C-alpha cells in the first residue's frame, strides 16, 4: 500500500498517476512469474452537485413497462472447464431496467449458487478442507484436477423474472447432476461465525426473500424481490420453474 502511495506521489505531467503506478509495479515484479491476472482501475470522483445533476439527467423517465419471462441455460463439461456462465446470465437480467441497481446482489446470488453446484455438486469437494487456512491450497488443487477430468454432468440455471419498475420477483433455480447432500443436516449448521467456510448460504439468506434446497440437495431455489411492497400473486403472476 505504501509503495502505491509513493508511486502516486511521484507522478507528474510527463507521467500521470496511472502510468506511474504501472511502471512502478513492473519494476517491482521484474521477471517473477505471476500467479493470476492483474487489474488496475482508476475512478474519477466528482462533487455532490455534479453528481446530483448527473442523476437527474440519467434517471428513469416515465413508467417502465412490465416484464415477464423465463430463461433456461444448461452448462455442460466443456463449458464448465473453460467458461464462466455468470456474465451471460447477468447480461440477460440487466436488460430489465429495474434490476440494474441490484447488479451486485444478483452477482452474489449467481456466484454462490454456481460455486456450490459446481464445486460440491459435480466435483464432490468438501468444504471442511477450508476449515484450516492451509487447506485452501489443497481445495483449489483438487478443484483444478477434478474439473480437468470432468466428462459428464451439468449445471442448469432457470431464471423466472416478473415485475416492473415498482416491484417484482426473480426466482433463480440452479440444479446440478451430482449426488446431492443431507439438506436437514446443512440447515442445522448455519452458525458459521468462527469458520473459514460455509458462509455462502447465510449470505444468500441475508439477500433473498426465500432460500430452499429441493430433492436430494442438488436443486437450489432462491427468490429475490425488489420494491417496497410486492404485489399479491393474483396481481403479479409468477410461473414457477
């Protein structure tokens, strides 16, 4: 952190802050191999009055039309190994204007459900490996190994969206072809304050109106609602997947 501050302090007209940070980073890393992608984001800050003017200019005008649709997407081994389905699913939902303000919550929901379905449902990884900090490396070693060997199975998403600018519901069903797990035992162990794993399901409960596991545990369903008052079923019909 201090080196980042020093790099920014050393910028000038010939080398702006963004370029100076990149140069300092490259000098520091040298020929050392990199274990992951490297990202750098520069965010411009505007004052409150300018932001208010921007919000008024870009705010929604008029009444947004209601939407009602269902989207099904099945991911098989070749795609599971090489592609992340979350951006595609998010893109479909961001076409609903009322849901754009909830993009971070929706991303969290998709990520948690997909990770559980893939890691635990298809790959059979045990969360207990992450009970100790050193177990994380073993967990991800096994994940990479089993994912490379995966030849059968799938993760299926069914999204059912219905609502308008004022209120609505999104039902997300995620099914995997794995063996499932003991749902009752899982429900009894949601107190994860002192654990390094198992926080995903309590997190979903904090975001969603409803979280449930169906069948033998390989079918998760969550309901995310927006708006102060959700209409009754006869006013806001919803086709259950």
